[in-house]
C-alpha cells in the first residue's frame, strides 16, 4: 500500500509505503488541544516507511514534557504531519494530511471518558454541503 500526503501550503509532501495497523479517533484533552477539534484522527504503523518528498518548509516537532504526546507540524501553515515515536518504532500519521484515498476506517474512539461535553449526538444537528448562507 502507498499513500501520498502533504501539508496545507504544499511546502511539505511525503509518501508512506506499507500498511496501517490501527486508526484511532482520540478524544483526550491533549489531542483536542493540538487539533482544535473534537478529536484527533491518527493512523498507526510499526512497519510502514515514511519518505519526505518535498521539504520547502521546516518540520517542527513538539513533545509535551513528561508525556508520550508528540505532534509534528509544518512551520509555515501549521498542518499536522507524520512523526516517528517510540525511538522510531511507531509511525503516527494524522489522517487529515493524507491526500490519497484511505480505505481503512477508524478502528475505535479512544479516551472517550475525556470527550468534550459538546461532542455528543452530533448526528442530530443540521448538515450543509458548504458554508451556510
């Protein structure tokens, strides 16, 4: 399996070769903080390989002190990017930065005990195909 991805400004492009073993939607407060959303959507692999194709911007990596929480991002546009964790043994890929179609569906919601109070019964709210007028 091969996937291509990039940041929002396209200053960083990458290729992932291999399979993802897990796809989790994480609702912990740290993931909500670093995505600014209800949850993070991350793919995980211990076997896939990451290749940087274009690196016209600096890749910044932030690790929350005294934790395993790591975020890589483009220094220009701030988009989340893949990163290696656990001394290079685990590749973590934010699903939203993958440009090719993902056939793998999320395996689970995790850390739901930490879920935002407003993140409930969302299927009951209105849906629009584009910005409402």
